[in-house]
């Protein structure tokens, strides 16, 4: 079977409004980590910006039993066990989860605009540029969504890593709403005198498996502008995961201030741009710049606009 050819960006961007996923990052991160290593970092779930995700959840395990329910001593032990179990369940569900985040095209906004400029495109989100790409001094990496899914699936199914050995993965669109989590589950064998740590792990993961969408694919309405698509990974441990993207990278959009500001210190503009040129050449991808004129985002090649 012939290998699928990736859509060329930016040549195809006016017509392919649902073919890409976009990852915003700072220039230093792109140039020193992502592009040289050909990997994306799946960040710990507890490092997310939304307090709905980063703050400790309050699991409510129920169904505890003891030999004598009338005993105040037993009641105290049940309460303590419930507290300890809730803390362990939270650690299992949150601290062992990692997330790979992307932005998407806003098809509704795009369809309602008759502009030839990239209004509604995932790489032209001014809030994302401000929050995640160094206030327009960073980059937006453009991925072919189909090829990225293939690369991540292959890594998940064939790689030697914790996710394959002990965990699971699922992708999906993030839904934005204000709703409280359902974190109540029944312990299967929660006897006070014989606490079963193994069953707690199984019961917690079973609950997470049933409710993974509301736990990991829902965010507060405050974050709706991100229009996010995620790959969620669960595996024992807390270290970040580095996921290869292979040939899924199809273009790089640099911000209007790219080359002028750097966390590494003020770099010579020519040297900073040259480093990106070298990476794009090695990867075989094109780069363009996004700039704003009269309130509208515009795409320019380096030949059309001097950096």
C-alpha cells in the first residue's frame, strides 16, 4: 500500500481547515528540545493550568465495613481509612496521568468569515500566542493530524515505555463546561481490619476508565478559546513522557517577535533565525511568519516580510 503523503503546509492551509493539529511553544523549547529530539513532551496532569485539573481531587470511596459498626473505635478507623484511600486514589488518578495538548482550527469561526486571511485557524489564535508562545516570540508547530495519530499509536503499541507496560492511552476533543466531577466509588473489599491496597488500585482505575472523558477531557469554560485536542496517557510513575512525532510535522509558524526575545538572553537575531532555518532544512518542513496588520492575522514568507 502506498505511503500516505502529508499535506504541505502552508500551501494547503486555505483549503485544509480540519487536517492539522497545532502545538504552541517558546522558541527555546522548540529549538533546544522538540525539534532536535523529534519528540513532544506529555506533561504531568497536575501541571495543567486549569485548577479543575491541577488541584487535588476529592475522591469519595464508600462501602466500608467492620466487625462492630456500633463501636466508636471502628467508626474512627473507617474514617481514617476512607481519608487515606481518598488520598491514594487521587494520587493514582492525577499524578500518574500525562497530557499532550494541541489546538485545532475553529471551523465554525472559519466558515463564518469570508476573509482570505487565516481567521479561525489554529495557528492564528492570538491568545494562544500570548499565553504559550512567549507573547508572539515563539513558534506554532503544525502537525498533519492523521500522520501524528499514526506516529503516536505506533509508539504506544510497539515502544518500550511505561504506558505500554502498565497503562493506557486515549485521544479526544476537550469539552468546555462548568460541572463538578463524580468521584464517588464503592470499595469492593474495604474491611477495616484488612485494608486491600491492590483492590483500591483496581477500583480507582476502573472508576477512571468509566469516567475518563469527564475527568480528563473536560475543562472550565474559561479555557474555551484553546479549542483543544488531547492525547491522554496513564502509566505508573510521575515522570514526563517524550512521544516521537516522526514525519507528522508539516510546517512551522513563527511569531511576529521571533528572534528578538529569548529566555536564554538577548540573542543576535540572525543567529536565532539561522538556527530555525537549519532545523527546518533538516526536517524538510517550511516555515512562515504570522503577523497582524489592521487587526487581522496574516501569513508571510520571509521573502515578503523582512524579519
